[in-house]
């Protein structure tokens, strides 16, 4: 696991999610000392924020493709709520 928070911004969504899942498993096992667990939790929170931002960015790029009344394809933003 990397130690600098600045490197999180450079991670792809998949890499950040994978690291977050690893941190969760590790914390659930209870094998870390308190200070290490707190550091891991803080990194996990930063990774979660990074993943949420990446998902929001991806969501804004998604368009719904449908047919207009005249039969031509058209796109419109998808409302995923």
C-alpha cells in the first residue's frame, strides 16, 4: 500500500477500488495495531472519496440512446437516481 495521499489522484478507479477493498479486508481481520488501523482507515476514506468522484465523472459521460419520433437516433443524459 502506498503511503502518500497525493498518489491517490493518480490511481485508476479500478486500482483505487482494489486497494480500498484490500484495506477493508485487512481492517475487518483486526490484525493491525491501533495506529496502523487508523492510518489505513484514513487512506481508505481518501480512496472512497476518489472512487466516488470517478463514478460521478463517469455518470456525467453516460448518454441514453433512443429513437426520435422520426426514427433517427438521439442521445439524452441518463438520470441514474
